[in-house]
C-alpha cells in the first residue's frame, strides 16, 4: 500500500490508502473506514500490501478517519468519566457516524472507484472505536454493512440495556468481534465487565436470530487491551468481513468442513499406504515445507533406492505415489524407487505466493497477472535450491537408503521452469530432469539466455544427464514452440554425450490435464532401464 492521499473533507481529515492494483486497472473496490486516523492500517500496512499482492486478502480501499476528540465522537451518549480527573464522555457518536455516512462517504465515492453499496462498505475500530462501530450496526446499516469491532468498550454505561432493547442487527450485515480474555482483568471500575459484556452481546445477537455464518467472535487467550492484539485481529477482521468467496453458504460449508477435519483421527482420513509426511523449516530462510515421502515395499538394491524429487507436492504427490504403488507390484514391474515431494503446510493444492517465490528467478513484473491480481513476491529459486541441496537431500539420505548417484527432479509449469533452471545452473545436482509444461515465458525467456552455460558443460563433457520434456497439444502455442526449441537445442549433444533425451506431446491435453497422462511415462523414464519390457 505505497499510495495514500491525505484529504480534508468539510473539516474532517482522512487518509486514503489505495490497493496495489488501483492505478493498474479500472476495477472498483470495497471501502473500509477505520477510526483513530487509521492507526491500525499504519501498524501493518506492509503486511496488508503483502496479503493483497499474494491474493490472501480481497483488495480494499482503506480510509483512516482522524479525530482529536475520540471520547466525544466515539461514544453513543453522554456518560460520566471513569476517573474524576477525566472529562465526561461527550456522546456525539451518532453525529459522527451520520457525518461519515452523509458527507465523507459520498465525497470519496465520487473521487475514487469504489463499490458504494452497504455490502461493500465496512467500518473497523478498536476500543471506543469498536464501541461506535457496534452502534453503527443499529444506526446506519443502510450504509455500512461490514463491521469490525476490536476489543469494543462494551463496559460503557447503558450499552447492555440498549442492545437488549434492540432487535438483532440487519441480517445481511457481517459482524466481526475480537477480545482478549485478560481485558479488564486488573481494572477496578466498569471496565472489569469488558469480556463478560462482549460475550453477552454476541449471545444476544445469536438469541435474536442473527445469522451464525455472518458473525465471528475471536477470543485471544491471554490477550490484553493493547494495540498489539487489535492490530493482529484487524487483519483477521478484514479477511472475514470481505471473504474472497461471496457465497456465504460456500464459506460456511468450508468452515464446517474444517471444523470436522480437526476432529478426525488419523484412521478417519484416507492415507496412501507406504507414505509419510514431515515438516522441515529451512535454516536459511526460516520457511516451512511439508515433505511427502513414498517408500517402496520391496527392499533396495545394494546401491540404495533411486529417488525422484518433485515440487508442488500438495498438488500431485498422491497421484504419483499411487502410480508407483500399482506399477511396482509385479516382480517384473517398474523398479522400486522413492518419491520425495516438496509442498507446504496446507490442504490446498497450490499456494501461489510460495510457488512464485520458490520456483522463479528475480524479475520485475509490470501490470497485473492474467487473472487480474497483483504479482506475488518472486525470485527465490536459488534459496530454494540451497534448501534442497544442503538441507532436504541430506535429511532424506539420513532417513532412507538412497542412491545419491541416481536422483531426479520433476516440476510442472513454474516447476518445469525451476527444473530446467536447476539443470542449467546445477547440472550435477540430479542425474534426471523432467520438466512438464515449463514456463519458458518467465523473465522474457531467460532460460534460453542461460542455456549456453549448459551447452558449454556438454561440450566439455562435464555432465551426463537424462532430460524429459512434456507438454499438451492444447497449451498455449508459445509454450509448445519454446518446449520444442529447447529440445532442438539440446538434441545435437544426444549422440556425442551420455545424454538421454525425450520430448513428448500429449494429444488433447491442456496445461493442467496433462499432469496425469504424464505421470506413467515420467516414472518409467526415471526408474526403468530403457528398452526393458515391464509388466505394468
């Protein structure tokens, strides 16, 4: 969120933070109004920028609304001060909210490309800012339909009586509430009731039939009434109030499925026989990886098992492991080997922000991605390779009987780019390289710029490798052309060096559908001797 505007609207100072893609598109964006001058935004704006760019948070326009009279403007009615030395609470909250709804918001809707409807307009505040946001659910639900209340001051005199007397907030609203269970713990005044009252408010809303799927209460164990916790839950509030799926029922079902999954025992969830997983944190980058391993039933040869390493383990480890399990059963079937797939700690098949970092070389990408989202961070391929070479491979060799002279690498799409980049820059790290639908387009086809280094290695007879290139006929023509060109550039060395080369084009397959037809030829290329008949 590098772009922000400081405005004065009829005497009200606001700070407008624009999302990364705002000046690169013609899109219209939801808007969130944040009390206390947007201090919550300023506390985490780099993190928000990262979430926007990596597609982990719906892009929003954030508006910090300033005040120097928060005890007047953030309170719903006049109330006595908590201490004799303090001024009484001013009770001008309703005037303040009407000003935002009827003066500030129309001005910003005219100036910026906003989505002006209530379902696309939010408000978030902490402490007294959370209190006035809570009251907004009753005062101006016609304008503000997404409300985040972070440690709201529900101890405020008269508030509980007011909420008990009101109907539930509008059912189409979305409400997020957070509180630390140590808030008010050491107070000796009305603030002692902080947690109890917040929980009571949420219970009242549920009792009055406010939709469960539109309400989220987060309780921080050990949390206190501090900006640190409010900032933490500010991001969570944005994610709940503006989910990336607009279908509430889908979101609710996903939430229910997650809750169910957390209750399952290991025997309740399907697992492929002969497989295991473990998590390893890179000592170099601090990043966590989930490692998926398929271990054969048959004993290894004297040299140890051949090993095929793959990236994107979350996406296709299961398919490869099942293929290995079936095709190695027969005594004269596919020779046994280990599959080691590198993934992430998630149930999702792909995590774009991690893939772009791990599988690419540094590049500055202009504009937006083809799907209209900002580009994630990129350029960590060498760090990722260091992790594989210096940390993961030694760990696999420690755990299992492997043959370090018979190891391969497979990747698809950006993973295919990464596989070929590894071949070019570290040709002796693996003996077999398998690249599916490689993303030659990355950094203006930089792989072709780097290729002379590999050709020099071939010419000097320093490397002996097996290389398989695969792609589907229904993929983009430029990818088909570049895959063919790369093959043609390597082909002259096939007869003069110990280079086994294969180029397969799968008829009728697209960029994703090519994965499954590719698996069987790939594991044969990796584990079988050429020309030997297999019973598979």
